[in-house]
């Protein structure tokens, strides 16, 4: 699980049927001090995140687990919105 910040959205007129009703957002991974690290990635949104939200997301095989159909070609999925970090 990684921290990230939503920096934008992706609009696609055609998507795989199993993800057709899900948003795709651009996420900038963050380090423990909330500084940008690495490259931005596109993630499927399962929690209704929005621009500027700090989120946590999963990558790899685990990214498809939160989706309605487990066998999807998804590399990253947002699974939570962060309220605070202490």
C-alpha cells in the first residue's frame, strides 16, 4: 500500500466492460514526508476520490482485488482517502 495525491483524471471514451463505470485518476506517489517520489500513475478509483485528495493505493496483482471482477488488467487501484497523517 502506498500514499499518493490525486493530480488529475483520465477520460477514456472506450474501456474494458468490467471497468466501464469506474473513474481513472492520475496519482503522484508520496514518501513518508508527503513529498512527491517517482512517476505518476493512472489508478482506478473505488472510493470517489477527487483532485488534490491524499489517497492510499495498491499496485500489482493486488490492484484488481477491490474491483467487482478480480481478473482485470489493472496496475493500480485507489482503496482509501486519507483524512489525516500524524
